């Protein structure tokens, strides 16, 4: 039994020292300008999702999704989020590929998570990534407004859709129509 425990302790010590040595001798990669491999992305995403499942309170958005709140959400998003996640004008962000992991294009691919999930992500950020925690910068009300917008980006009420189009020249849904049009053109060419 004593030998067994000694074996366990020695193995653990070797692992810990090996890990420390690996890091201290500079083998640990620290560059952010490459894409994470698929397995790492999958593992990390599952860990983030599980942590959120465990920690995030299941709260409903206390603000009604009025036109005004959604339009405020657009302004807040543009000022705080577009630089990494891409503009509401559907242009890619200047920094989207500059993080490890990269920042997802939230306007082109809006999150389909429930609002409590999105709210928690924005409020607390995601550790070891470029996603900041916004609880010290934005009020809860502002975060809920952005949350309301992101979770409704593809089903905005017509008045908000008009506001969107006037402000950004293009509205969600336009792109799909355009793509459909392109496809049709392609088809006509061949
Ligand atoms: C400095 C860059 C940066 C800014 C600014 C930023 N984010 Fe992020 N965000 C990231 C990165 C990088 C990730 C990817 C993290 C990951 O993959 O785990 C991320 C992830 C997210 C996610 C999770 C997406 C998913 O697939 O689950 C949401 C939601 C989000 N951000 C919302 C926002 C909102 C809203 C704002 C503005 C209030 C914002 N972010 C501002 C860099 C940023």
C-alpha cells in the first residue's frame, strides 16, 4: 500500500514539474493570431457551456422589448461590441480574427441561446478569451437591451427593421435575399 501511494505521489510530482518545465522553458504557445484546432475549440466550448449551465441564474429579461429598447440596444452594440463582433451593417469586425479563440460574427450568426445565457455571457465575460466582462462598464439595463436585440435580430418588428435599415443601409434578412438572388443569377448563367 505504501509503495502504491509513493508511486501515485511520484507520478503526480513528475506531471506537475513536467508541466511547469514545459511552461517555464517557453514551450507553451501564447500567440493569439492563429485559429484553435477543432478538438480544442470543441472541448473549450463544452466547458464554457457547462459552466454557464451551472452558474447562470435563469432570469427573464425584465425590460419589455419595445422599439425604443431595441434601438438603444443597437446603439450600445455599435459602441461597445462591433469592434470585435462585426457591425450591424454586416461588415466583418476589424479584430474578429485577432483573438484566440476568434470573436464570433454575432450579427451574421446571432446566438440562439436563451436570454439568461446571453445576458450572463455579456455580464461576466469569458475567461481566457478576448471577451470582456461588461458588468463594470455597462448597466444591467444596457446589457438587457443588447441581449434583447441579439436574441431578436432575425425577427425584429417592422418599425425597428425600418430604423435599422435607415441607420445601417441594410437590415437582417436582406443578406439572405441577396444570396438567394445571387444563387438565382448563378443558375441563370449556367
Ligand atoms: C475585445 C473584443 C470583444 C468585445 C469588445 C466584445 N466581445 Fe464578445 N467575445 C469576444 C471573443 C473573443 C469571444 C469568443 C469567446 C469564446 O469563443 O469562448 C466573444 C464571445 C461572445 C459571446 C458568446 C458567443 C457564443 O458563441 O456563445 C457573446 C454573446 C458576446 N461575445 C457578446 C458580446 C457583446 C454583447 C459585446 C458588447 C457589449 C461584446 N461581446 C464585446 C470578444 C469581444
